[in-house]
C-alpha cells in the first residue's frame, strides 16, 4: 500500500520556499513541538523561530523558519513565515557571523542597542545553524 501523504507549502513574503507531498511535518509552535501526519485535525498555530523537519519516502529534510503561522486543513500544511531556508541553502559562515554579531550586541547592551531585535537575530542565526546540523546528522544516518 502506498504511503499516505499530505501537501506541504512553505511561503515567505519573498518566495515559495517549498511545496511537495510529504509524510510528516514537525514544527515548534508557541505551545510546543507539533508532529503533523496525514488526516490531522484542522489547526492554526503560531510558530517559533526554529527548525521544521519534513519526512518523505523515509528521508528527512530540514529548514530554518523565522516566526510565522502553521495551518493544517484538508491534508494540507501551510506555513507562512517571515523567513525560511532549506538547510542546503544556508550559508553556514554567514549564519555564524550573524550569531556572533547578535551575541556581541547582547553582551554590550549599549543604550543604542535594540535588545529585542538582537535577540530575534540571535534566534534566527541559531535556527539556521541547527537546521544545517540536523540535516548533516540525517544524511549521516542514511548512509
């Protein structure tokens, strides 16, 4: 019997990042981690900046997502995010530099620093680095 699938669409203001039929989507909502399988009950939740894991044909793909919403309806998962990148699109050195800049701003805490903005930048950089690390781990496990 064929594996039951659901459609996943990930959209940012700039582009459609991902669209495909997948088995499972795992994302971090504001109230915790969600695992979405086909025939899931309708749902809308706000997403935290973190990774989204996607399973298809027994393989996992990973993307970093910055804030947004996840909707499940009629065997379709839609993620609307401020930003999203598949792990293979992420420039690791750029993400490391962004992490270091954000950490330095938070350490300095000078009056001109927007702390909330620096914290958000740090969370985005950490999610991007985590996505790359998880993708490498999944690739290693598949060998």
